[in-house]
C-alpha cells in the first residue's frame, strides 16, 4: 500500500497561486493513477483531478479546469497540483490519493477508485 503525505497548503488571497505536493512511499508509485480531492467545511469530499500512471493528460473537474494543473514526477515519487487564479470557493482540505490497482489506464474520478489517502493539507483563499 502506498503511503502519502501532502504539503504546500496555506493562506492566499483570491487570485493567487499555491503548489501542493504529495510525496509517496513505495517503489511502485509510478504504476498507480494518482488523484487530488478536496473537502470544504460542511461539504462532502469532491474530486479535483486525476493523473494516470502513464502521466498523460490529467482529468479535471469542471470547477478547476483551466486554473489547476496536475503533474507527477515518478522519479521523485511525487505528484503536484499547481493552483492558479484561486477563488474563495477553493478553500478546503486537499487530499491526494493513490488508485486501487496498478497499470490501470481507466479514468479515475470516484473516491472508490482510490485506495490510499494522505492526511490532507489546508488551503484557505481569502477574498
């Protein structure tokens, strides 16, 4: 099982940027689809983006498309989320997650598609 640790969260003004990182343990990181989810206060956790083990075009939620960019560096066992043009509604705890099965090229977007989760990092966007 992959263990995940997120970092990079913080407080930023609307319109600003943050870059989240998710460091993974385990030699098989490069074989799993990785995802980012977020949970705002009083709301359910929601999908943000997934990026396949092949590192091809990520799959984004409509709410972040054009503002967020996901990438991965398999040599560093790390996945990134660059967040630009942040809005107050982006305020949430952001979680990274590793897919259930290796070498799976399906598009992942459901919580049930992911097996391992990080502890989350808080992102707060002030207006």
